[in-house]
């Protein structure tokens, strides 16, 4: 059993990719990660909303953030963004796949 690490709820020092962090639940999730380790270099990343001000807001709270643009339905985009994130921050520890869309379907009764 000595090979196992002790589990911790801390994300201090980890790189977290949060998709859909430009607004709503994704943005709230990114902020939670940022505030859990405010003095650590834990990057909180959104793969959408690169023009939104949220990275500055997270930095004001002591976190580190950078935004990428990503279409989560496009495999090439996913591979490129994950590679870029890992290269930029020296690795990737956690992915929170929050991105989604809501499509209204016509009632077929």
C-alpha cells in the first residue's frame, strides 16, 4: 500500500482545463478552482470565450488563467487545445468538460 498517494481535496499546483468557462456554470466552476488555491500557480483555463474578461477576474483573485477557443465537437480542436494547454503550463492534471449546447427539438406528437 505504500505506492498509493494520500488523497487530498486540494488542487494546489494543478493545471485544470474547464471547458465552457466563459459563462454560467463553467465560469463558476473555474472561479471555485481559482479560489481553492489562491496563492498557488494553479491555472484555470477556459477553452471558450477567449475575448471575455474572466481571466483578469481570476488573476485579481490570485489565480492564473488563460483562454483558448475550442469547438468541443471538433476532434482536431480538442487535440490542439489540450496540447497547447499542456505545453503552456507544463502539463494538464484535470479536465472539467462543462461545455454544452441546448437545442430545442420540434414536438413530433
